[in-house]
């Protein structure tokens, strides 16, 4: 019974650590000239989109392409951050971590 309780306590601690790490795994990317800045959470949800007045000089199509490119960059970084968080909690040899690494490396 003590062994079971110890394992449960360890799982609760890992879950808490993972939750904290995932909460901070978001990523922010910006366009080369800084007109567009995007923050993306783990899982790809858009958290923040900041546009500077310089976008007024861009065509609608150019602005859309820039937003998509910056979003993609931030989303990929958030994925790498999430994988790093998993590795910190479970170790590099964990199957879940290996699968996540393979998936994020496949996006590059």
C-alpha cells in the first residue's frame, strides 16, 4: 500500500510539474521588421496578435502572408517548448517524449 501511495504521490507531483511547464511553453515570434508579433500557446491557440502602424504600408495579401508565417514560427517554437517540458518532467527516454520529438522534428 505504501508503494502505491508513493507512486501516486509521484504521479501527482509530475502532473503538477507538467502543468506548470506547459503553461509557460507558449512562444512569441515577430516579423523581420517587427510589424507583426504573434504569441501562440501549446496546441496552437493564438494568445496574442500585435500589429504596429507600419502594417498600413503593407498590402492586405502581404500582411496576411506575414501573419501566417509569424504564426507558424511561433507555433513551431511552442511545440518545441512543450516537448522540452515533457522531457524535463518524464526524461528524454520516455516514449511520449520520443513521439513528441519525432512529431516536432517532422514539422521542420
